[in-house]
C-alpha cells in the first residue's frame, strides 16, 4: 500500500572521468542501496556512465563502446531488482552522438530520453560533441541489443504514476520540454544535469526548479554531477534536489566528497487533485498542438512497505520565526485593504464592532482602526459595543473596555442579561442548566 506516494531518489555518485568500469560499479552500488530502501525510481547525473567532462573523448569509438558495455553490465547486474533507474550516457544514433538519459528496469531498456537544448555559450560547448533531439531522424535506436524508443517526448507510464525526463539545459530554456510532458500526463519530472557552480547560481537553480515544479503542478527530481568530474574549467557541487509543486522536500550536501543518495516521496494523489481544480492547467493542454508524447508502459513491482521519509508540518498554515511575522502582517494588510475598499465604495464614515475582549473581536477592531487611519477617518467613527452576559468574566470585560479606550474609539455597553432571561422564560428553559441552549441564546442575542 503506497497511499498515493511514489518513492524517488536523486543519486550523486563519485565518478572518474572516462573510467566507465569505475562509474558503473558506483552506479550499481547506489541502485542496490536505493532498492533496499524501497525507492521506485532513481536518477543519476548527466553522463554518469562516462563522466560529463570527457570533452573530445565523446567522439572516440572506444569511449562510446565502453559506455554501452557499461550499460549492459548494469542491465545484467540489476536484472533481479524492481527499481526503475535513469542513467546518463552518450548514445550513438546513425552517425551522431546523443546526450541521453537511458531508462532501465529488470534487465530491459525502456526508452532513451534525448537532450533537446545543447548549451554552446560561455563555458559550455556541447554542440561540439552532441546532436540535439530536434535533429533526430528516427524514433528508435538499437542499444545493448534492444530496439527501443528515443526522443525528447517520452512518457513512462505505470499504474501508480507517469513520469518524464529532461536533461540539464532543457530546464533553462524558455519553454522546457518538461512543460509539454506535464501537460500530457507526467506527474513526476526527472532532470539529470551537469550543473556547474557560480556565485549566486545555486539560489537561481533552486528557484528555477521550484517554479517549474509549481508551474507544472508536478514532482521534480534533479541530480547533478559532483566529486570526481574534471575541474579544468568549472566545479560541480553535486546538487541533488527533490521538489513537489514548488516546495523543497529533500536536498544533498553541496560540495561533498562522498557519494550521496537523496530520497523522498512524491504525493501523486495531491498532484492529481491540484491539477483537477486548476482550470488553467487543463486549458493549457489545448495549446499542445502536434506535440504528442510517446507512451511507454512499465510497472512498479516493488512490494516493500512504504516508509515515509519526508516531514509533514503539523501546523502547515502557521509558519515560524520571521516568516510568521511576515505571514501575519500580510493577512492583516489583506483585511485592511478589503475593508478600505468597502468603506470607500459605500461612502460610509462609521463602523460598528462588537468587542468581547477575546482574540477574534480584538483583531477585527485593530483592522477597523488601521483602515480608518489609512483613509484619514476619525477613530470616533468606530463604535465599539461590549455586550456582557452571564459568562462574561471581569478579565474579558475590562480587556474590552481598556482596549477601546486605548484606541480612542467610541464606546457603548449593552448588557444582554435581561434579554436572555426573558428568552429563557419564553422557551421555558431553566437558566441554571448551562447547556447548548444556554450558550446559544447569548450568542444569538449578541448577533441580532
């Protein structure tokens, strides 16, 4: 029973550039660990089998053959495992090399997601080695003896969820492939990346992923290169990030020299519920045009009992610390703005507020006072009425009076005791019986 959750992982392995044997062993080890933890889908960084910083070696036949042999080894050694794994490697298609994410499970290649946007600016020059998915002339490729789908529009469907993949720069484009995949049913988006570091870039990256997961109403699992990649030109921090509809669920330790496995659970049922009520999301589906995804059926067969690792806030609507102050100020400002518009629209110069001395009426009065100040109206135009009854204590009574006096508003006291006694007589209720009728009669009197 998974209760609508899908357990995912972003792996950040230790790599050696162009040493496929070493990298494959690290990948296999992390897959096995993830399987033991009940992970259903795991993603590795861009070019995880070869290393991303191989440079012109990507044009060498030897490296390309070793990468495919490495994939074959992973297939053979994970044949008995249930987990779906997404590994990065160069894939030869006709006479070109594709920057690819290969999806595998139980010894089979399910599909090959191709990178669409190849950065060729500043420190990047991927177009020197790779060909974009936009230039593919075939929808299938032979890999490890299997003929499988290839493209940037692949959807992997299970009975639990549907997921899609984009690669690094794809996310940074104006219209990321993940947007189209989400509109066509992908509930979890995966991104394998070789995201290098720069001052302030990490905050920008986190904002980018957060916004894309929120915009797509989806889970987003991001895995980027870490320790072991060449630092000739750039440095890789090993970012592993898991987001859900704009919120961060889990992240890696940046600049760690150890391999990492970042695990969390995506609430697929929540994603579906959010999409159902978001009419804009549905309307966007009409703009897909001829962007039709290729669906690939697979299945989760992991029978392990789900153990949640993500944390749920016991008070999701009550933030803490400075954020709480900002939250409360925003709520207060919304109320003031709403009341101000109403007073301006009606031309009213007065307001009547019932004051009990409790929290609710105190907030209502403070909003009213702030609004009058904002509109330049006299606080004397606010009539605060306290209506003591049988249950009114001296403390709340004096709180109400002191509050109104300190704020400089008009004050009036109307006791409801006699009216309630008459009401009890009318309905023949014993006023010494302090039940629901006793309480409701006082509340009713204060609101009529």
